[in-house]
């Protein structure tokens, strides 16, 4: 009889604990996957018509986009580098920082941050435009990710979040 009472009390406590856990999970669902969308689009806002073949000094344009799904406010620094064939040239073209609130994922996708970027190249050859996305800058500084050349090599090797556009520049 005493054992039945102890077991009944134990089962009642277990039932109450599971109900409390269920209520907590309903009221505080765990966050989903944390990620950042980082993309470039062609000048018409589509994932096509990228300026990959240009003539010397001809202007090319792109749209850079970022969407924050990290479940917290994020500071992003974007660095845009022009790399000559075989690293013959490494040149920072532009750098900017943006702070974005968390953006909920919905069925209807919409951009959160977009920025137009235009460029031209003065000499014929094969180039890479490397778009680096550095997260949490500040508190981290771009230098915390390594020297300029180290950051570029890490981006090309897939160790840093980056996008790469190959551009061939033809002489006139």
C-alpha cells in the first residue's frame, strides 16, 4: 500500500513536470537555424547578367545583398577586393559596415539590405572580384581575420564567407 502511494506520487510529479516542460516549449520555442544570406545580383536585380566580360574602363554594376537570420542584431563588414591574375594585384575597392536586426523567415522572401556597386578596370586581363562578409565587425576588426592577403586566400579557399566574380577585361 505504501509503495503504491509512493509510485502514484512519483507518477503525478512526472506528469506535472512533463506538462510544465510542454508549456515552456510552446511559449519559448527553440530558435531555428542561424544563418546569413549574402548574395550578389546582376544590374537588373536577377541572378544573371553579371558583368563578367568588360572592355578596359567599361563600367560594370552589381547589387550586393545581405539578410540576417542570426536571431540577434548583427554587424557586418563587407570588403570588395580586386585580385589580378596570380595575385599580381590585390586592391581594396570598397568597404562598408551595416548593422541589421534579425529578419524572420517567411514564405514571401524579401531583401533586407541591398547596395549598388559599380566598378571599372583600367588594364586588360583576368581578374577576380572578391566580396568578403565579415560578421560581428565591431567588436572584431577586419584585421582580426588576418592580413589583407590572408583574408583573400581564406576567402578563395572557402574559410571566410565570400562571393567571387571572375571578370575578363578586354583591350579596346
